[in-house]
C-alpha cells in the first residue's frame, strides 16, 4: 500500500543517513592524544568533534526534510458523490444539508455519506465543485459552506417557460485540518436527485 511504501522510503533514507554519519564520524575521529600532548592538540581535537557533530545535525535535518516530503507526496484526497435519491427533493421548509448517498470516488475517506460533510484530513489548498439539475416550477438554490460560513452559491428563479434548469459553482479554498465543507439546499427550494444529477466533488490540490 501507499502507507507501507512511504514508511519503507523513510526507513531507507534514515538508514542511508546513518551510514553516511557513521562514515563521517570515523573519518573525522581524532587520534588519541598522548599524555604529554599540548593544549593546542586538545583544542584541535575538540574542534574536530564539534565539526563532526555539526555535519551529523545537517544530515539529520536533510533526512527529516525528505521524510516530510515523502509523507506529503503520499497524501491523496479525492471525492465525488451524487445525491442518489431518485426524483424531486424539496421544496424544504428549512435550510437542509444535502446528503450525497452515491459515492463515485472517496479516496482518503474524507467525505461522510451519513452526514453529507467533507472533513479536511490535512491542511492545504482544496478545489470544490457542486452542480444541480432542477425543474422550473420552484426556486433552486444550493450553498457551499465552510464551517457554517457561506462560501459560494448557485441559484435559479422559477419560470413557467423554463421546464428544466442546471447550475453549479466551483472554488479553491485553503483549509486547516478538521475544517468541514458541505452543501445546503435553502428554504423553499428544490433540486432533482438521481445517480447522475446533482453532484458534489473536491480534491486536495497541494498540502500546506
């Protein structure tokens, strides 16, 4: 799996760093001083030890950087879901979170099919889209929320001459770990649900 591969790569990098550090330590290890060695010789020995320690710390820092890079590169978050409920949904008598029951893709398991809420597993920049299909008899209005804060919306007014409507919106957002995204259908509005209409999708663009 990706997680096992990530751990293997981290161990490999750490092992290589350890070998390199051990070799540097052996090369830079000063010769044992004679009992009558001068203070100048002792100072040179101390300098060599400090230099070896600094080199070791640099290599540890490089190892940590690569392990962190590998972890970020292995994090994948992608989801795409559809309402799934066949037929007209609404009009509703209160603002209602849409539950998208049909899962097309849910890599990372960040979307919850019971609550209709996407929870960011890591901090980063994400991209979200949502679309709807509806008839023309009632208003249609879907709103994308971040932690109960309105982000963007899509809306259409009723029309006697327009028998069907389609709408949608999209946005890039910087999220913190644990931030929640969900779509609400506003009061006295409706959409048409099926396995193929009215969808909600998103993915992690880059981890921060």
